[in-house]
C-alpha cells in the first residue's frame, strides 16, 4: 500500500537499551486505543515487542552492552505505526546496517531421570538445565519446586484463607488451557495442543462452564463464516433439502447401509457385494448365506458350460459375499460377547475362616 494511503501514523525513536521494549509496548497500547482499535491491541503489542527486542539485540556490542560512539551517541531504534482504520502496519528498524548473523546456538541435550518409570530418559533439549563443570545437567523436580515456592513467597501470593499460595507444575498446564479457550481458541484445538484423547478431559482441565465452551465454539464458527462467501449459508430450497435427505434414503441396501459420502455416485454400479463401503447388517445373515449358496451353484453351472468370463465375475462376487459374511459374524460376536473389565479377585487374600467356639458345659 502506498505511503499516502495510511490515514494515521505515529513515529517513536528509542535508545537501544533494555528499557526500549516496555516503552514501545506502552506507546503502542496508547496509540492503538486512541485509534479505536482496542480489539487489535494485544496482537500489535506482541508484534512490536518482538521486533523491538530483535532491533535492540542487533544494536549491542560484542560484550552485549549498548552501542555508544562519541560522534553519534547511543544507538537508536525506530518504531512507526500506520493504520487505515482497518489494518495496522508496524515498522521497526535499527541503525545497524550490517546483515544480521544467525544465532546457531542450540539447546544442549541433557539426560534426565524419570522417578516414576525409574529409568534415565534419552538426551533431550530440556528447558530447565544448569552447567555443571564440563557438562549441562537437568534441574531436578525438587529444585524446581523450591524455586517456585520461593517466588510465590517473595511476591506474597496467598489464597482465600490467607495461607501462602502453592502451585504445582500441572497447574500451569491448566492455566494455559483456560486462557487459551477464554481468548477464543476452539476447545477441539486445545484438545490437540494438550494431547488429550477425549475433549472432556480438556474441558475438565479448564474448569470451564458448559456455556463458556459453547460460546467459544460459536465464536469460532462465526469467525470462520465471516471468511467465506455469504451465499454458502443461504437457506436450502425444498428441492435441495429433498435431494439431501433422499441421498441417505438411497444408501439403504438389502444387506446393510452404504457408507459413501454425500453427492457421490456408487463406484461399483450398485454391486454392493463387491463394495468395501457397505456396512453389513447382521440381521441379514440368512439372506447373505443364501446368496453365497446361489453364487456357488451358478459358478459350477458356468464352469460346466465353459462360460469362463461369467465364472470369473461370479467368483469375484462370491469372494465379496464371503468377506461380508465374515464381517457379519464378527459384528455379531462383538455384540454378544461379554467384556471383561479385569477386576481382580481377592477371595484368597481377603477371606478368613472363623471357627465358632463351643459353649462351656456345666459339669458340676
């Protein structure tokens, strides 16, 4: 977009010092709110923070001190914000014209001990590690808990009863899921990020109320719909609705249901015995057994009459029928079989034998 197309602009020059980043964030927050773009404030602040931090890092000397010369003074970082009331352009540049050098320092791989499995894990780029003589070692769980308790004590965090607040590492995982969903992340995406198999576990992590989850998902659908043509969300006509419902009615076959997708033709020309998409119905087992017997008789007749092509086609149908017969038997077996939950029996360990004492006889 040409420079003159922007309605409003704001420029700021900062010294390449560690305080440049918070100053740039504060300036950005005030300017964006003045422009009436509060809904973009958090995103723009994050972008500005990253860019200014990189510019400051590129303006320091080899000893990581701010660059300073007698002729020009301290190095500066320039920030310019532009907007047309819909989008915002963020520009950040420094006064170092040398090309940036890539930082190839990787996180060292260290070995850690898993106290639950009682094994040593393979070398991994752990976040918490410390140098020890000529190698790096993982920071133990006990030390991390002590650091966390010390930080909470230092800031004076207390719970509702006035006692010192205590966190566990798992609490941060729950806090992340809570903030992510409350800020618009769909619950099913949060489930993938957390690595949960069941979305109910994710919702339990976030101590969310059902209406929050529903509102979050509706907001996600609304944002997705805003990106697509409005014509795709019109009310279907009676003919279109009849065609849609009729598709599922036409998927019903004699031996079961066809699993093909909507608005897709039958790829086997309605030869359901050969189709892998047919979901057989165990209630039609007698019918399918009769079809297998009929196909066997027809194959024998074709081979006797030397109708080789007819016999080959019938053999393919017979193989498909036997496959569907096997599926029916498996479905029936699964439905009728009892599922063992593996409950242990403690009859020998928890039982005991009690011998009743005979009453004393009076022999006097």
